[in-house]
C-alpha cells in the first residue's frame, strides 16, 4: 500500500459512503489491493485496463478517459471498462467503436467530464454547464452510446473544510443538472480533485472536519433518495 492509498483510507474513514478512485502507477499488487478494498481505478492506458480486468476487477470499477486516445485503443478495451469523454469528438469515437461491438438493442454506457461552474480555471478539458443543452442535441444522434455518469472537474487548490463540503454538494447539483438537461441517468459521480483537499482538511482540526462531514452526509443522503449512484473521490 503506497502513501496515496494510506491517505485515501484516512479520508474514507472520515467520509463514509464514498469510493476511492485511484489514479497512478498500476501493477498486479496495486490492482489486487484495489479489489480487496472495493476501490475503483482510473486507467491511463490499455495495458492498465487489461491488467485490472484480468485480475478480476469489475468493469464498472475501471474508468478509461478517452482524452488523447487513438480509435484503436478504444476498440481494444471496449467491454472491459467505462469510457469517460471530455468532448463530442471523443463521444463520436466511442460511438463508432460501439457500433461494431454492441449487440443490437444494447448501448455502451459512458460518462462525461463536466466542469463545475464556480471552479473553472479555464484550463480543464470537459463540458461546461452552458454547453450541456447543445450536447443534448448532439448526443441524440449517437445511437450506440448512453450517458450514465459524470466526472466533475474543478480547481480545488484552495478548498478545505466547509468550502470543500460545499464543492461536494455542488458536484451533486451539477450531476443533477446533467440528468435534466441531457436527459440521462446517473450511475456514478466523481468529485474530481477532492482527495488532496480532504487530506488537508484532516490536518486542519476537528471543526473543519465536522463541517466537511456534514456536507458529505447531505450528499450521501440525497443520493440514497435519488440516483443511488456510486460517489467517487479522487
């Protein structure tokens, strides 16, 4: 277990109801530990997807961002992971791969990266909230994929305690907006760039921790009465 995983364990003890989404160096030992803990993996290449899949990780816990990936890479792992797209072009590439793979009547379930409105530094890849209506019209033309998840992107460098808690709730509200604008279902919500600020909150004292916990509990409770989605921390 590396230092990043130790920190994740401490954060998840503070914030029950969330699943850790690991991103980093991958080997057999790492994947086996992720499976043991019930954690998820953001795979950076096809080799990592194949390694996790062969080790027995559930495909619903293997996320594969399509950014900067070639069509051949998408085709190589389809059926073994969950794709995440940051642009319409990437969605079209997944749709093309799914057209030659999916059984008639079935759709390849994907996620999209969405930039939280109040946390945009102008540099992150993904769909902005004001672009969702246009995306809804274009997504209907893609007949072999279905949007069912969100990776929320945000600049969280200055967040801690109560402010981080507000960000978690904003992640949930952003995902709700996606479901009503597209419209679509929501099987997972990844609160991106949240793990390190949560670690800093652990170091900030009891008051900051309690404020974060209160906001996190609200998000978990909302989810249990609506989406029943996986809530990911990364």
